[in-house]
């Protein structure tokens, strides 16, 4: 039996968004753990854009809930990628950054250095754990194991999305 939930995924430029799309989950042994989507600019929040940029985003939550394996691919972006991350926020609402997927900027403080975002077209993959959580105090997301559990709950509830930022649109 398959069930689905939404995990809004977005690719964003520093000033304007490149592309976005909803992410769907599949029910595995009564627990949603696999999420995947195709990305485009029509789903971007708060402003929809028209862009040739596109991509895919997929993640798998480990059975014990201690890690997330992800793969992000993007192509046809009009400028260089500066960073990609997961936000805590419902569809059509902006939220704080909670997990970095890659960056070419100064890495976030207090978490392991994320991989470097390669030029488009590219694929970035990795594993995220409680050590990677960026606390968002204004949204009550904690750091560490507690925050990681909160993020997994948000992903499963459709209250998270992924962004890729570029130097400009």
C-alpha cells in the first residue's frame, strides 16, 4: 500500500528562485522514509518564476531515524550555485534553514562542513545526521538529536522544503 505526503522542494537564486516542486513520500513498513521529486520554478515560494533550470531531489530516512541519505541534481541554472539546504516550512510559506546539502559560501557555524556545490549541471549526495542540524530558535527547532527528530517529523508531515541558491537569476 502506498501513501503520499508533501515535502515542498525548491531551488532558489540569491535574489530570485530557479525552480521547485512538491516531494512525495512512499509508505514503507508503516513509516514514510523515501521522498523524491522533480524540481521547477513553478512551485517556488513566495514568488513563482519561469526558469530553464530543473532538477531532482531524493532522500531516504534510515530505519532507525538517525540519518538521511540524499541526492540533489540540477541543470540549466543561469548562474553559479552558492548553496543548497533543507528549510523548515510548509508549502507556500518560507522557513528557516535546518540542514545544508552543499555550499560554496562560508559554512554554517557549529555543524560539519557541507560538501562544495559543483557548477551546473551537477549531482550532490551525502548523509545528514543530528550533527548537521542548524537550530532555528524562532521556529523552535533544536540542535542535535532533538532537532533531527523534529526535522524528520516535519519532513514526514510535509513541513520542509529544499532550496538551491545561485549568484543571481
